[in-house]
């Protein structure tokens, strides 16, 4: 099963040229994120790889990249993310960023979306997804550092 885990604002914004605008401001979401991806295989885009300081624990961290440069210890390169996901036999968490999610959205079975209230002036977005997925759960709102959000889970129709 292919799962994606993302946080978006009301305009489906995921990030801007400086990164994730709410990074470090919503600790409950950070815990949810780390707890969710603690099992299974992980794949991330090269931009996300650059931003993380070390591999996530619990399994191999794959990086979708066309570069032939060696990656840091604990990371493995994947030249064709679509093929990798199509051939996966274990659960795989697609961690994004926006480009990787957009290019593989049709392969994703479940979306775990932290839905933030408000517009964070993002320049990178999650593609339209509601026509292909149905919401199966939604948490009560959580507010931290004046940011209100909900955890939602969407399954492919």
C-alpha cells in the first residue's frame, strides 16, 4: 500500500521558497508525523533529503533523484520513483515534497493530510485530490501557536 503524509493550508499549499511555513510551530503534528512513519519503507524527493539532517529511524530511506552523486549514509537513491512505487511489496510512505507527490499521486492509496486553517502564502501545492479520494476520518481541531488544524485520512475511491 502506498501512503502519503502531508500538511497543507486551505489552498492546498505545502511549502514556499523558504520551506514549510509552519515548521516547528505545531508539535502535535510533528509527533503524529514521526509516529506514522515509524514503520514501513520511506521515499522522499531530493529537496526533502537536503532538508533532513539524518535518516528517519525504522527502515530504509529512499530518495528520488536523478543525480549520480552519492547520498549520505542511511539513504538510498531511486532513479524512477514511479517504478519503485509500482513494484513495492511493502507499505511505502511517500513523504514528498510537492513534486514527488504530484508525479505519483495516481499511485497513492491513502492520503494522511494535516489540514491547516488559513492561507500560509505557499508557492508549492498538493494537486487536486478530492475527486479521486474520499475522507474516511477527521480529528477534532488542534490549536498550537495560533495555528488550528485537523488530522484527516483519505482513501482512494
